[in-house]
């Protein structure tokens, strides 16, 4: 008998950073999976949100104006090198 996917056991709080229309589709997919998502085209806004409240996952585009995905990730690690509040979430770059 194969395992059955019953959906998430925990609602994840996800920040999605992308400067194009993919953000809208990704937001619908994440919300459709039962998670909460805040999305923005601005990496600096995402950093501000992370200062206000921790998130479980940060998904960022690689190429964006102002601050790109790898630079955003480096900034997260520089601000929270030991994981202290908010804990730096895993970062997915696409």
C-alpha cells in the first residue's frame, strides 16, 4: 500500500520575494497548500517583515532589482548568524 498525502501537518508562514508575475502564481500555490504567505517584489521589505516576525521559509528570486536573491540570503545570515530572533529561515532560490 502506498502512502497517502494528507496535506501539511503545520501551517508554514512563508515570505515570497519575486519581481515578476511568477509571484502571483506561486502565492496561489502556497496558499492552496494551506500555508500563509506574504509576497513582495522588494527584498528590503522582506527583511523588514522578518524583523517584525519570524517566518518558516523565505523563497526569493535570484535576479531582482535593488537586492537579488543571493544578496538577500547573505543579509539574512549576517543579521541572524546564530539563529536568534527571528530564526533565519531556509532560503529557496529559483
